[in-house]
């Protein structure tokens, strides 16, 4: 199946920087939003996004023509984010009130009446996520952090869609129980 981006990808794979810039423009916003949802730090999200696009640029000659570009890019971004966050051990740092204000300003325009309550809830969710299995955390982060569909997650992780669905359902149920115990609504 030929997609409208196949021509862009083919030209970019041959070294056309202007064409790759078009791919960057088409996907930068979603990649940046996904990185922000993964790490909750604007500067780190920028570093992750730029690194993922650099890795994608280098990997374009190996891209499978006809495949969707976004899941491929998200797989690169996700793996790069894990590497960067592990190296910086950013997952060990609690969310700061400033960080939440910055992330919320980037991701949505809703007004929040009690920002301290929001920070507390996010910390409880983050704590509950640490109690999930690694596979469950992966599917939750990709579904709700990177906003990917179950099919896209299957492509990113190289798993069957049924495995993604079952792990996502188990993770949701486990999170629901954990968060009810913590009192997060």
C-alpha cells in the first residue's frame, strides 16, 4: 500500500534534508506532546524529540516502504525516551509544581482550580504505575502517554494486537484498584 508520505520518506532516505524537514513538520507536534507525556519535563522532552528525529533520519534507509511513518517514529521516540530517562534517572524525581504548570500549558488549555491537588494526583498515579509489570507500564505509557492506538502499540512493541489489548486491560484494572486504594478519583 502506497501512502502519501512514501515519496517524502523515499526522498529523505536519499539525503534530501528539505523533505525530511517536511516530515519533521508533519510529526513534530505529536512527537513533542508524546515526549512531554512520557517525561513531564519540557527541556527533556525537547532533547528526546530531537534525538528521536535524528535517529529516524539515520534510520530512514531501513524504513519499510508502505509502512506508516508515525508508529515507526513513535517506536524510535519511545525507546530513545527510555534510554534518556534511564540515563538521567528522571523517573525517580518527583513532579514539581512548575513542571506541571509547564506541561499543562503545553498539552491543554483547561483551567485547573487546584494545581497542588493535581500534582498530588499525578504523583499517586506515577506511584501506582511503578507497581505495574514492565509490560503493563509500556502499554499504558504508549496508549495514554504517547496517545497511540492498540494497533500502533502492537507495531511499536512487535507484539500481537491481542497481547496489547489484554495487557492494557489488565493494567487498567490494576491501576483502578491501586488508585482506589490511594484515594485518587
